[in-house]
C-alpha cells in the first residue's frame, strides 16, 4: 500500500510541475490524503510530502478554488485538515501547512536532514511571498 501512495505522490508532483493545480488538489484531497491517513502515521515521510504538495498547490494556483482543506489545531495542538469554504487567503493556508510540515520534519528527521532543509527553504519562500502580498 505504501508503494501505491508513493505513486500518488509522484503523480501529484508531476501535476504540479505541469501547473495542473486543480487536478493536484482534487487528487490529493479526494483520494491520496484519505488513503495515506488510513495507512500511514501523521509523521510518516510520505504524509509530509503529501502535505507539502498540498501547500505548493495552494500557493501556486492562480485560480485558488473553493473547498480546499483548511488546517486547524485540535485540543492537543496537532494540526489537522478540516474543510472550510472561506478561502480568502490560500497563501496564508499554504504557509500554515508548510510550518506544520517543517516542525514535523525537524522533530522526526532533525534540523540538519537535507529534506528538512529543503522544506525550510520552501517555507522561507512562502513567507517572502506573503510579505509581498
């Protein structure tokens, strides 16, 4: 099952590279996140890649559609997706998702891990974009 999820991550990454943001978000939201959530833990590397791809889709989509997953913290402080149909600022949402991914990567892989560093760079780019917005 993990290989199937990895294949889905790769498809989504390809869709993002092709600027097919709506398809990437739809596939992530409707199929990949539910399957991955059921079989992987929240801190699994593939889950973090899925969340990161979702943040990129929110950040880069020029159309910014309604009905995207929003991220809320539960009573234990854990970020979880929830649906909220007020999508006034998807860039802020992307930033929230990416901050969560960076925190998890630091905790799981450590701050010196190459994937953690790349994710931190993506977060810096998002912060700069938000500052300009």
